[in-house]
C-alpha cells in the first residue's frame, strides 16, 4: 500500500516538473497542492500553490519508506524525487549573510500566507537537501548513481550545493520569548484573542475575509509544532516554550491539527494534554464535532488518530539511525499494543506502566532503540523499562529544612501588616516565588499595596530570612541525603538541584554542598515558579538528560505536579503530601538512598527476557 501511494507520486513527477516551470522555476519539480491527475487544482494560490512545503512532505514520505524497508529496487526513484524537490528549493531560496533563506511561501498555517522563512518550510527543505545527499551516496555505494546522473543530470557539485544549503538553513528564532518563530513577521502582528471570538464564528475562514485573518497573529493549525514532530527537534525547553505559545494562538480549524498537538504533547511528556487532544482527534467524526461528517469521514484525521498512539504515546520515530520507540502510558490506561513492519520483520509492541514488552512476530531478528538502549529483538518477549538517567532535587524540605526560617520571616511580615498567619497557611507558600507568596498574604488580609511597597515588603522578608540562614551548617543537611548523592555519583547518575529560591547559592555555601551537584537551577535562572516547566527542563538540559528519564525529588505538591506533566518519575518527601501526588512517597528523607537504589535496580537493569505467551 505504501509503495503504491509513492508510485502515484513518482508517476506524477513530470507533471510536478511542468508545474515548477509554470511558476517560473528553471529546475526541479514542485508538486501541486491539490491534484488528481498531476496538475494544480487549487484556485487560490496564497493558500494553495504557495505551500512549497508540499515538496518536503512528499520527500519525507519517500525517505520514511526507504528507512522502513531498505527496498533497493525503489532507491533510484527515492533519490530522483529527492533531487528534483531539492532542486526546486535551491532555485527558490538564496544565501544571505551565510544562511540559506526561502521567501514568499505559505506554511501549513493557511491563516498566514506568503511569508518569508516559514520555520516549517525551511526545516523541511533542509531535511530534503540533506537526505538527497545521504541517499544519493547510498545509491552510489550500490552502483546506481551513474544511471540516475545520466537520467536527470545530477552531479556531485549539485549535491555539494544541496549540502551547503541544508547545513546553513536559516531557522528563525525569537531570543526574547525563547521560541521558534513561525516566520520572519508572524510575531510582529497583533495577537488575536481567541476567547473574544464568538463560538459561532469558527472556523474563521467561513466568517472573515482572508486578508482580515492574514493580518493577525492566529494559526489555523499546527505549523512550527508540526516541524518539531516531523523534521527537527530543538531542545525540550525551546520546543515546550514554542508549543505553549502556539497553542495559545491556534484555532484547530483544520481536522489535522489536534492530532499533531497530541503527538507533540506526548513527546514533551505532558500526557494529560496529549490525551485531551487525542480525544478531540478521535471525536471529530465519532462526535461529528465539525458538523460535516455527513459529507464524508475525515480520512487523514483517522491516520492522525493512529499516529497519535504509535508516534505520540508510543514515541515511534524512524530515520537514518533506525527505528526508535519511547513509549509512555497515559493515566487510566492499563496498556496498549500495536505492531510494526520494519525491514521485513513484524514486531509486536505492548506498552505498560514500566516501559514496554517487545517481541519479534516474524522475519529476521532486528535491532531497535527503546528509550536510549539498543535492543535486539527475538521470538522471545523482552521487557524494557524506562531507565533512570538523572535525578533532580528540590532544596527546601529535601536537602535541608529552611521552612522554619521562611515561616519565621513571613510571620514577622504578617505581624507587621496585622494579617493572621499560621503554619497551616504557610503550607500554601511551598514551591511558590516570594512575590507570589506576598500576593497570597495580602489577599488573605484584604490589603492592597503599590508595586513599590510590595518590593519593599519582599526585600524585608528576604533580609529576615537571609539573616536566619547564617546559622546553617553542614549538620543541617537532612538525613540520608549525602548517602543518596554518594550512591548516585557511584552509579554515574548526574544530579541537579532545582529550587525557586534566589538564596540557593547562600544555602549551598552554608551547607558546603556546592560541589555535590552537576548543575544548579535557582530563582535567578527562571521567570516562572513551579509547577511551570521552565526550571525542570533547564535542570535536565544542564545535566544532559532527557527530562522523561529523570526523577524529581520534591516535598511540595506544586513541584511534584510540574514534574509529572513532563513524565518525570517522582519521589515525594513528607507525610502531609496527598496520596497519589508522587510515584513514590516517603514520610521523610531517612530512606532516600534505599529508594534511589531500588529505582536504579528496578529500571536500569538489563532488559528482561520472557518466554512468549502463545495463548
């Protein structure tokens, strides 16, 4: 089936060449946006023919087929499509200031037309350039490049130009927001507040003129977010910031949007959000959400629903490095299973709470990557647990207990303001920034203060707190903490400290702990308090570990909640924590080393081989 679909695209390659000439390109092929027999059927070019990313999308499909099958009889066709689509990008783009740029195109977001340097298009073009070089080298090794060169005139010099363009592709970034820019001007437009749009005015294209929509910062569907799924992963922090930003301006007026947001939410570890978008995806026709199911089913969206499971929750990726799985289990699911065809073999994947069980159903043995491990699959079932590769510690209540100092300082401020304050109210301050704590206190007292007065109050509170910290010594480190750190160092598990406190450096100095952590993230590094993702991802980044392979040790409910939304394993410290707030709950730190030992023993051991259940 897959090859027949690709044959259809290959058979229309000459028509794509003709389409490119029609649009003024001397070389290459440009596949039409809408077609049946190969010619462009889209009448509105800004959201039709201008979507040059269709070339990268089709090239990507050919590459995926190659990496799934290594079908050598088809490789020459794969390379021909890659070369012709890459030639088109080389013709439409140009070098400026050492970077390759593509202007005057439309990305997947059809509410933003004819833009310069659409991130998705540029990332897809870079992928096309580099894959053309890589697979043409493979074709040459197999003795087929000379025939391709004779057929379409591709040369080594042309491939070198592809490589330069792909390696130097301009991918717009916004340094202030820390996100990938959808294009050069998208973020300059007035942001359209989606909550102000009457519900009956969706989809927007049915109620507003395209020019009215195009002048505003609004997305019809996943654009930059889709690029992170298909073509290019940035750091988890950049991808999460980008996801959050674009989620806020996306209407999902396309049926192909929710599935992408589901898959990327799962990639970022936010399984509750991934599940919400997955339910929206499967509900498009089941619940007739768009009111048009009577006109026909949304077939592409059905494919998106399937991919939401295997590529979203299952974490399946396929590229020149082979097949990779990173399966996660959503809350409320006991397990899910699917099968894959890969290099002539059929593989069974069954995902459970600890990881997944894999078994070769038929065909030769294969090696795949599961989480970060290379696993050889045989006819016996193999259980691979999600390993622990890093541990992130909170400070207050985990490493040492400065809560009494915080309480005393806030109590002094509360007394000065004549606001009742006790230890129960103080529990609300755990994991919360100083400014937010003051807001909670003023709200409880029904008081208002000017910004200048608030700054003076928080500074005074901090002065009281810092003065109390002078009494801290190494003996104030909580029980078993040093033993746990020593064990993790012995096992070569990097450790980070993440605290929202801006006094973290002072505390670590007093405890003589500065050299015990591989990385430290504190309140001076972040703009948002827990449970916001920023600090967790920064800590994981600084120790070089995928956040989904980290354990968070935390004593505050908010801190644990933030870690869970990144699919970090959690260890909760404190008898007052609600049941279920952490994967593992401890009344205090006295068994911290033993807990770390058990986590490493259980999840970092070699994959367990089981006899197949043939029932």
